[in-house]
């Protein structure tokens, strides 16, 4: 079994910052992918940013230049630094972790981020 736990969400004013963390534990052997997704009310879940074991990263266009994804392989942890937050960033943020052997894709329970004055 693999457990994925997100933390760091909360209420922040527009222009503010938050740092999300996601830690994977359990039957972890070789994580090759860690990603952050978000789902706003009435919308589909979308990719925010991801990072592969080689260090390659991807960002959705709406967060480029504002969000930074990073990972600590020793701790099986991925972070999402979110700066210059906007009301449209409000959503539940989910972490996804994938490994090859045994093959699996695991989701956390989500953490709420609300950007409002």
C-alpha cells in the first residue's frame, strides 16, 4: 500500500503565497513521477505542474512564472511553491505519485486552497 498525504493549503489574499507539500509513504520503491493537480467547483481536474525523476518539469500555462514544483527524492516528497496567487487559483489541490515496479498511480485526499480578500 502507498499513502499520499498533502498539506499546506489554506486561505490567502490575492497576491499572497502558499507552499504545498506532498509526502508518499508505504510500499515505495521507485517513484518516477510526482504531480500536482487541481479541481475547482464545477470544473474538471487539471494538471498544475509535474516533475519526473530526471528533474524535467511541466507547468500549465496559467501558473508559469508564479508556481514552482520541486521534489526531495530522499523523502519521497514533492512541493509546490505558489506565489502571486489569484482568485482563479482557488481549488482543491491533489498530489499524484506514480511508480513502475510495482506499477501504480496514487492520489492524496486533496488540500483546499482559497484565494480571496
